[in-house]
C-alpha cells in the first residue's frame, strides 16, 4: 500500500529523469487535462507525506497523489506500454532521449505554479521523512484533540504526514498500545521517534521496504497487519481484526491488533 516511504522511494527512482527535456506529453486527468507538457525540462522531484511534486524549469509543478490505485512507469526507448495501461494514463512525458514516463490511474493530477505548492498540498502536518522533521510541532498537532484515538490521529495527514494503514497498525503493536487508546494516554515523542526511525529505514534500505519485523520472508514481514486469526509473532495469541468505516461512503479500512500485546486501557512494555 502506498505510504510516505513508498512515495519517497518512488521520487528517488524518478530522479533519473531530472534534467531530461520533454519532447511531447500531456496531462490526461485532473482540472487541466489536455494541457501539453512538451518543451519543459524536469528539474526535480520532492515529496510531502504521500504527495509527489514533479518540478519543471518553467517554475511550474505537477502535483500528484496515487491513493490506492495509482502508479508510475518509465519505459525505455522503443518500448511500449500495454494498451490497458495507456488507457489509464493520466500523465505522459516522452523525453528527447526516447524514454517515456507514464503516470497511471492517478486520482489527483494538478499542474500549478511552483510558488503555489504549499496551497495545493493543504494543511499537512510535518513529514516524518523530511530531514528537518519537527517532532515538537507534530506533538502539538496531536494535542489539539486529546480524546481522539491514536489510530485516527496517526492516519490524519494533518497531524503528521506519511503514515498509512500498514504503518499505523504496526507502530501501535510495537509500542504495545491498542489502536483505540486516546491520544492523551500515549507517549507521543516515543511513538513519533519510532515512526520516524522505521519509516526512514523502510524508505532508504533496499531490502527493508515495509518489513517491520526485520524478517523479509513471506508471512513474517509484519507483526499484526494482514494476520487476522493467525498467531501474533511475539506471543502466539491469535491476532484480531475489524473493519472500520472512517467516513460515510468510504470503503472500510481493516484494523489489526494482538489482544495480549496491545490490551485495551493497558500499556504493555515488551522490551521492543
Ligand atoms: Zn501478541
């Protein structure tokens, strides 16, 4: 699932087109669908949370978000994309050197002045993957709603940017707290330090991508996420799960936890 570390890694990969001149291309989605991109040079890629910013030499920025459907593909000179993927393309950039970058099934595509990036990103919290991550500023954002569940607060990109369902599930496990624990009962600095350490590791170490247990084998990558009914990898108690509808009309999101390692109202110390 695309989370902050996924988009960070994607941006690192896409930097191979930084400096490339777009021979032809266009936007095929979003409010400026149909806009031509040819003649611009890509000058850089940046991220904030799960948002990707592709910057051009004319001081404009392409802002995209993959949510759960989107992806990016770079095709080598002379190679074609399958027809079904072309049909779903929302961004096409064909470079002078023959490579083509495709943004596929992207639900958010916006082309704006680079000076307006902050406005289109909206009220995002501090990014766990930015070098200047301000932990105290993030803690202050959590404290605004002390009665909210830690799960809801961590998923809310306005408190801290970069965490999705996978990381929130695993972080609650690793801190030994139930996902429904109120924010005011959580050691937020410790939670955020762990979140930052793990996200940076996942984003930058090739074999560690979204492996939270340190064991990259099949079935052992995560402590509780995706393990409903299977034994907790720490205590062997069967992992519990439920489906939460967080906003009316939105698809439910699965919540996993170990009832022994993460007791309701408790704060287990597991030495991890
Ligand atoms: Zn357990």
